[in-house]
C-alpha cells in the first residue's frame, strides 16, 4: 500500500465515512492514477480535466457515475493533498438531468384522501402528505404491517428473513445512528440517519449497483454483444420454489455448459467464449419466474487461443439448438440431484418424493419447448448491463412501482412495454412483505 493511499484512507476513517464510500473513493483514485500511469501527487488540473473528458466522451459514463469520480478526486486533493484550488473550477460536477415532479392539485389531494375508507390509513396518509413523506415507499409497508405479518408467518420465516425485515424497518432512522453532512461549497451542515445497507432494501445499494456496472463496463470487449435469456417451464419453477439453492445452481450450470458447448462446436462457431450471467427469480408481475440473463460477446478465441473468431453479423447461435441442449442438460442434472437426495418436497409437492412419481412428472417436460431467447442489444452491451444491473442490487419491490396503500392492499404498476399502458396490479400486503424478504 502506498503512502498516499494510506493517508487518504486514514482521512476518510477520521471523518467516519462509510466503508462503501471509502472503497468507492479508493477505487476511483486508483483508476485515475492507472489512466496516466503516474501518482496523483504528480498530476494536476490539466490531467483531471483530461480524465473527465475521457470518462464522458470515450467511456460514455452517465453523470451519476462521473459524480462518484469527482467526489473521490475532490476528497483526495482538498483533504489529503491539501491543494488550495477552486474545486468547482478544477474538478467540476456534471449537471444531473432533472425531471419535474407530478404535483397534485388541492382538489385531487382531497379526493385521494377521501377515497380511503379506513380512518387509520387515512390519518397515516394525511400526516405523511402534510410532512412531505413518500407514502408509497416499501419501507412504509413494513413499518405499518410488519408486526402483523410476523404474527401470521413468523413460524415459517428464516432468521435471514427476520433480519431483512428489521433492517428495512429501521433503515435511515435514529435506531442506526447518524452522521453530519457538510456541503463542500457553502459549508451548510445537516444531520442524516445511517442506512441499513441491506441488499434487500429498496433505498440502499445504489452505490454498489453503480460500482458493479462500472466494473462490468471495464470488462467489455470491442465487439458486438448478444443478450441471451434461459427460462425454465412452470413445472420446474414450482420445484425451484422449494429447492432454490439446488435448482438455481443447476440453472447456472446447464446454461453455462450449453453456451460453451454449442459455441465450441465447429458447426456453429468453433470458439471458446466468455460471458457473465445474472439470475432473476421473479417476473414483472411479481410472480415467481426464475430465468437467467446472459451477456455474451459475438465471438471467442480459437481452440489454440491465437485468433479471434467472430460470429456472423447479427447472428449468434441457433436458438433451437441451444434450447434442446439446455433442456437435456437441465433435466439430467435435476435427476442426479434427486437420486442424490438433494431435493426436498413438502406440502402440495410431497407426492414427488416417490421416485416413479418424480420421473413421471418430468416426462412431458422432455418434449416441451424450453424458452431460450437470443437478441442483439439495440444500443450495444451497455443497454443490457443497465437492464440486468437494476436487479443485481435490488429486490422485486421498488418505490416507484408502489402507487397506493389502503385496507391492507397495495396498488402498483407492473411495466411490460414502455409504449403501452401498464395494468394496475393489486397485491396483498403480506405478499409484498414476502417479496421484500426474498433472496
């Protein structure tokens, strides 16, 4: 560890910055130094400006990502290196695009509050509106109905799920303590409560998600990319709901082996490919729907690893061939897991414990069409990264999908197509509490 890095880390620790912030700042400063292959102590305003232009024009980073780099460099040069610079001029902050909020008229507010029949819920909504709080946040659901949900379902909840609910309920409250924030320019100070940093919390993990996206973008190659999705039938999803770890592992293994096997076949591509995958366990209608998103480059290394073999322009691999091999491999691994006693069945699936019943259950699946979807990203690989990145540090419930809460039910919009009106979804509070705890 260099002396400069040690000093910067000590400065951040003295100011009680969170560990996530410290890691992000150190990584941004390291990338800045590697970009010029020199120590930041030897770099000045001209190099900083050049790096920002590079991030904006060549790496095509969003303003939110550039702001992280700006904050890290400002801390380095102002606090650690004690440079007497005008930071606003030397290290400018990019302007964030802003959207005008939708403001209800007084008549619309009264109409909305008057439509709530339950006095308790009407009071909660009125107080939250008067105080400027966001009523539709998922955290409000846990705080209002978490106790009732625990009483009804506590016996079937794991300790991890209990911890998730508690973390979300106390997120950004006095329970977790707080810290003092100060503006770099005007010196204005404000108290802020600490966040829970739980990966299931809809208000946390934004920095972790941004860092994950940056790490993946740095790994992209200068070639076209394809978006491949592996989906299992509903009968398999039913088994997966009671055997998550085993079935999700099989899904990863079967999908990866399918891609590598077909790509290595000289009749298709004849190359060794690389890719990364992200597991989604629910659909946009909030129902259990396990599927695997893969971001795959349009080519790979030759068998002797001396040349790059590109696929046909706009065509990756045959969907039909991928689907057939994926189906066969998945069912083979599933039967092996059953024979090894790694699958558990209870409640409505208890009858599948019998070997003959289990094999009979799989018979129609051997002939059914398994959906494998291959599509070239319209706007390049960044588009797919942004899509899957929404779920790497998020759960099924997000604040912008909750519209209203009344009488123990929540109303939201499951968005399917951007150019179509989304259907209004009504869900019981207990179901959303369960989704919020889902891993």
